[in-house]
C-alpha cells in the first residue's frame, strides 16, 4: 500500500514506526511454533489526515477465527447496557424497530436490545465468536460487511432503523466499500452510531500500543466527517466516551434526511481538533520521539525491578498489550507470566514474546510483587478484581500514558 485507503493520495509521511511485530491476536499454542512478523509502521495522509498501516494480512485471515470475546469485560458490558438505555430513550424505539450491528461479536450488546423486545440482527465474520451469539438467541449473519452483504440484506427486507458498530471502523481495509454499505442498509429516516478510539486521545496520551495490524486506520473526527460526507451521510452529533482510553460516538443519517439537524457538538469538536493540530502535518511528525522516550522509561523501570529481584507478572492478554510488549522488547525475563479471564487465551503464549497466559487464580498462588496491567483502559476494573494482591504488599503498574505504580 502506497496510497491512502480513503482518498487515494500517495502516502509519504511516517506517523509512528514500531519496528516489526506479529499479529497482535495470533496467540501461539507452543513456544516451538513458528510465526510471522511484519513491519508495524503507520503513515498519515497529508491530504485527508487519515493515519493508517499497511495491509499485510487479509481480514479473512485475521478475523475468521478470533480470540477477542467482548463479554469478558464487565465494564464494557455495563457501557453497552447504558448505551441501549440511552439510545432507546433518545429515539423512542419500540418492538417495530430493527437494530443491526456490524461486528456484533458474541452478542454482547444486541442481547440488551433483545431483552427489550426489539428485533436484532448481528453481522459477524468470526465464525467461532458468532456461534456464541447464536447460542444466545441472537440472529447473526456470518459475513464481512460491505456493499455486497448490504445489498443482499436489503433485498431480504432487512434494513436498519439503527445501524451500529463499536470499534469496527479501525478494522476495515476498504473504508469506502464499508461506508457505502451502511448507506445502502440504513432506512431513509434511520440513524447510524459508530464508536471508535479518538486519534486525538491516542496522540495526547501516548497510546502507541493501540496500534497493531488488525487496526488498519486511526481516526480523527475531522477525517471521519469527510469519509461519511463522501458517501452522502451526514454526521449530526458526536459524544465523548471514556472507553478504550478515550473514544467518540458519532450519530449519522442520510444527507437527505431532514429530521436531523447538526448539533453544536459537531462544530465544537472540529474546532478542538483544529486547535490541537489535527490538520497540521508537523504535529504528527513529533509523536515518534515521545513514544521512544516512553519505551525507554518502561524498559528501564522493569530492569530496575528485576535487578532488585522483584516478581513481576502481567494482567491481561489484549492486542494492545502485545504491541507494547513486542515494541519494548519485554519477554519472560521481565514478566514471568500474564493472566486473562478468557478461557480462549489461557494455556497459550503471547505472540512474539512467548509469555505464557494463565488463569487469574495463579496470582494467589505465586503472590507477585507487581502486576503489570496490559489493558490499562480497564485498570479500575482490574484493580478491583485483583484487590487481594494488597494482602502481601503487591502493587500495580500502569504503563500508559506514563508509567505509574499504584499501591
């Protein structure tokens, strides 16, 4: 890829180079297993300011059998319940409403609409994950979303009053096909909501580890507004969210839908991004040095702990954690093991580093001095779940936005 996946212009400006890394969710079964590594270099388009990585593996290879199940985070489920209540209250949805979710995972969100008697349909390409949703009674189409599947569903009479997608936009290599598909599937007076991590927060808070090969693109509001407008979809409202280290939720409708009006939040966020430098290419060029400095702080801190013979382990096996670990050169010399609540990950090894993944119960058996929180966006939830480490004087390490020890 040497051209922008949105506007097609040539890509020349490097945003962040993280060296080489394996696929972040490709957990290995054995320390002897061979795995591929790929350059993890992001570029920023000087015309539309989309930040993006090369596409080395197809979505079919990455997502057909997937290790991420949304339902293993209590705080995320709570966020989704709040969303359902909020959206039903705002739009007065009833049993006549049709809700369609793109990348519906294991039914983590649609289950709450279904409980309200609202008709739901999930679209999920990962067969192993989709089967879990189907077992919950969530109708699920096992497909990658785009114009083709949108046309097919439309012909079946399945169109959306509410078309939503949480943290899926970054996973899409063909953005124009994806957004064009949403245009097709949305009813004339329907609404689209999309949630995604905010590029401004990524830069401001040193969230370099949210960059990995599964995330093809990283979005500012400025760029997303252009993307949707290019397909005659109007973003009429935007909300700030605490999820994933700082996300935004956009509301969009057909341009020709006169029932919606542009809210002040749209103009306010555009102005905020302008002041931040989202349309200033020089701002992007400064990020690499900040990340290098943070990498040195993290590795130096861990070296100091191990020199003092402290036991340090990880909590979580998220994709972002694998980016951080591989970029910083962290392996079993630094973290004895990591733990994760997902049985799907337990008994495997982290890609690249080969750090073993166990059940959280192992923490009570080994009584580590420090627990390095890899999904730092869930630090409050994790510290609550592992509060027992205080019994032996255990402490937590939070690496982002700056390395911090919590007692």
